[in-house]
C-alpha cells in the first residue's frame, strides 16, 4: 500500500464532542467490562443500526459492526462504529480499500502493519468515508480494533493516525484517530487527536506540564475530575486542551488522551 493521505478538511473548531466521543470509543473497545454496544446506549442502538454505516462499509468476515454513536462536530454530522478481529491491520485495510476502489473511488492509504487509515471523499454526497485500524493487547493476545466513520463535511477533511508535529508524544503512545481542519473558513486550523498511552492520567499530565513549555505552550489551567486530568495551554502556536482519562486495564496503567489544538493553519 502507499502511505499517502489526501488533503481533506473541514470538521470543527471546538471539537470537544469529537474528542470526548473518541475517548469513549477507545475506552469501551479496550475495556472488556464495558462492551461497545453498552457504551453506545441501548436506547440508541435500533436507530444506529439503521444508519448509513451498514450501507457504506461492507461486513468484514467473522465480525459484527457495533454502532458507537452519532454527533454534530461543529455542524458536520458524524457517525462511527466499532468492531475487532484477529486479522492483522494490513489485511483489514486491504479488504476495505479493494471494496472502495470497486466503487470507482480514489482511495487513500496511511500505514499498514501496525495500523493505519483507508479513506475516500465522496464529492457527490459531501462525505468523508474513513476506516481506522490499530493493534491492541500484548504480543500473545493481539487484536485489531477497527473504527469505521462517515463525516458529512465540505471537501477537505483529513483523517489520519499521525502525531501532531508541534506536540510532544509520550513514549509508547499509539493513535486512535486524528482530524485536521486546514480550511480557510472560521474553523480553519483546528486539530484533534485521540491517543492511548502507557501511564496513569496523573503521570501523563506531569509529562505534558514538563514538555509543553519547551514547545512554546504556557499552562493556563488544570483541574481533576475523578481520575481524569484536564489541562489547558496557550501560546503562539494556538490554544491546546488535553483530557487524560484512565482505561480499565489489568497490569500497568493506560490512559486515553483527547487533544484539541486550535489556531494554527
């Protein structure tokens, strides 16, 4: 596969809803005690099963796609689902890439072996169709987590799994999903990223308090909500918000980091 991503943007200045949803998605997917179906809310499942996701994404062999939710990402409707498989990420990306190409779409691939994204923009419908995959678990119990999504947005939404270049990355962190808005409109410059990283929220908050000032960010506020750490920074590169939440895992602690960066085109 080629590691090439289309420049496609347009989903949101204050993407708190998106970042929060991605944190819930990641936590539900990795916490066996909180199945994704339950996390989505039983009252919503019937309507979600009738969403466009089942029409756009073909069923992957041996899996069941679970709707995760619908939201308004700065006036752009977004739907998301989840499933998991023991197949390696490259096989999953290739399966969906072939299906999308069979529709005559220009398909973009990012990554392969450790995870990545396959996507296309449907200009006739104004939709970004994207599927992100990532490995989870230790080497003896590897799972591939898969997140199909549809965003109704102007041509320009960019989804990827690359780190935000201006920010430090905790050691061992892996991306769930990144969304960039490089448009010229009022939402231009917004970036959101959700990562999973080793360490407790307190440990990771300490990492960012130490390293972000070296990148030109000044801490403006910090608060703790239960075990979740919320940090706000400002600087010449823009405003930065981090929400760090614990994952219910056995052994060493892990956390979900939802990052929202605004003000840089």
